[in-house]
C-alpha cells in the first residue's frame, strides 16, 4: 500500500463521515491527521500481511504433515492460501 493509496482512502473515509454525520461541512484533512492515518494504515497492513502469511504457513504445514504420513500433496496449492486469505475478509 503506497502513501498515495492511504491518502486516497483516508480522504474517501473522511468524505463519507463528513457527508453522513455533518452534512454541509466540507472538512479538510490536515497534515498531522494524514501522518497519523498513514502510520495507522501501515500498522494495519503489517498485521494483515503477517496474519495472511500465517495462514499460508498453516496450509504448508498441513501439506507436509500429510506427506509425512504417507499422503499426497495434490489438491493443496497456492489457491488454498488465496482462498484462506479471502475468507478472512468474509469472516469479520
């Protein structure tokens, strides 16, 4: 996620809050707020990346446990990681 992405999303969220909660108010995001949101977004992204990596690690571990017990690796792939990551968004 780039700084421009964070600023765009912050402005979008700010616009939604202002128009829903304070109709007619055209607030601006000051530089301090943008820096705060950028740091917050980076912390959230870092935590999400680590959680997603953990899911892939778990899938990889299950794959090798299956192999170690005489099973085959077929059917376990990067698609399983992608599906597990997408499921995180659906299980809020």
